[in-house]
């Protein structure tokens, strides 16, 4: 059995880096090329993780799966949700002895790619019909992760957004908040990469109308980045009144919102409660720690790879898996004893 030292020597990187990559350390920043070198060296040397040794996983007929990503690394660093999805898919494939082949170039351009002898494709994100047709040139076995462009043709794994949004808003409402705002991109890419109303905003509106507390003036539209959240909240604070709580479409946006509120001496959660969505790694270390809706990324990746293996073992019908979300309560939300109205620099 291979050792970490042998893999380190084969891949040309430190033992520490090898260990962290093979254990899928989310805090490690390393080039994708370096990761692939380590995974390939580990596979060549028949290195087995603890999970593999414990479960005695057998070779899956040397399956070779293409990996297609909607965003490149620079975009993933702006919003690490898709980066975490990719890393976890890599982990699941490695644990199942499936070789991954990257199928993107210069921001999703297939023209210069030669690898077409594939057993299947895992596509992370949202894709246009043209891009999906291009994928079919490589393999007709495609599993979509975080989108579902055609339930009759392709397997897919998605989040139960309604469950997550309603859980977050129920939490704020139970704490006494009725003036609840929304921060996020009102129109985002849908399953076929066309701009449409973001499902989080859709379910926010649905919930608030059911409670008869919707105030559209409390809806802030911004891109799904921390810098956009910071800028949008900085501008919104200039208004005469603010809600007592915000539901934020992603934790990444929420980090920028927290910074803007802090700079304007608005306390979270004493003045405004804040709850995010995704539960990315940094959310538990913000000040205050961010209440959020956890998306079970490991379960999503596990289901995605599982669907691919089923397909490769001759399942002929399609499957769509909906993964439930989970409310995580931390320090950025608190109860409200009476309605507070922000006016200028005080409540």
C-alpha cells in the first residue's frame, strides 16, 4: 500500500499538502492541477483512504467520468459554494475509484478538447441547451448537480429551496420579526442558464404574502458576491428606515452585509437580525457567527456520484434527487420585544 511520502515524491508536492488534499481540507488553497497530480499519483500507487479500506470498495470497471463546471476558479473564489461542490465530488469519485477528467477550458470552451472516450459526465451548475448538446458529444450519461434542465433525459440532484427559505423565515417570524427584508440577486440563472426569478426570492415573496407582511421596499437586489452585498447594504442604510431582520440569499453576500452594518455602527443581532443560506465554511467564524440554512453538500455529491454509478450499471430510467436543507442557528439572530424602526443613526 502506498504511503503519503511516495505520493508526495510522485506528485512533486509536500507531504502536508498531499495529506490535506486527500482528506479534502476545505481551507486549503491549491491549484486544480496540483490536486489532479496528487489524485492521479494516489490512484497509480493504489493508495486507499480509511473509508476505502473500511468498506473494501472495489474498482468500478475503471470508469472515466468527465467533470464540467459552470464557473472557473476565479468565479468560484467569489462564491465558494460551487468550489465546495466540486471538491466534494472529487472526494466521492476518489473514494469510489472513479477517474475524473476536467472538461472545461477558458471558461467552458470545448473546441480544443480531445478527450471524448468517457463513460459519463458530471455537470456542476447551470448550462445552456447549446452547452448540454456539446456535452452529449462526449457522453449521453450526464448527471446534473444543482440544476435539472430536463427530467426526462438526465439525472439530477437539487436542493429543497422552499424548505430552507421557509425554515429561515419561520425562525425570524417566531422571534417576533415582521419587518423582514431580502438581499440577493432577484434574477439568476435557471436550470437552462436563462435569467429568471431566483427561487429564494420567489419563496420569500410567497411566505411574506401568506403572513401578510410583505414590504417590497425592503427587497435589495445585488449580485451574489460579498462586495456586492457590502455596496448594496451601504447604500440601503442611507434610507430613513430599515427592517429589523434580513434573509440573505447566500452566506457570501451576508459577509459583505455584516461589514457594512458594522462600519455604520448597526449591531447584529441587537439592531438587525441576519440569516444566510448555504452554510459555507466561513459562516461559523464571522462576527457574529452567522445563522444560516445548511445545504448538505456531501449528501448532494454522494447522491450525484451514486446516480452516475447506477447509470453505468444499466439503469435506463431517469432520477431526480431533492436534498433537504437544515436550519442552523448561531449568533446573528435574536428575538425582538417590540417593533424597532431605524431612523438615521438610531432606533
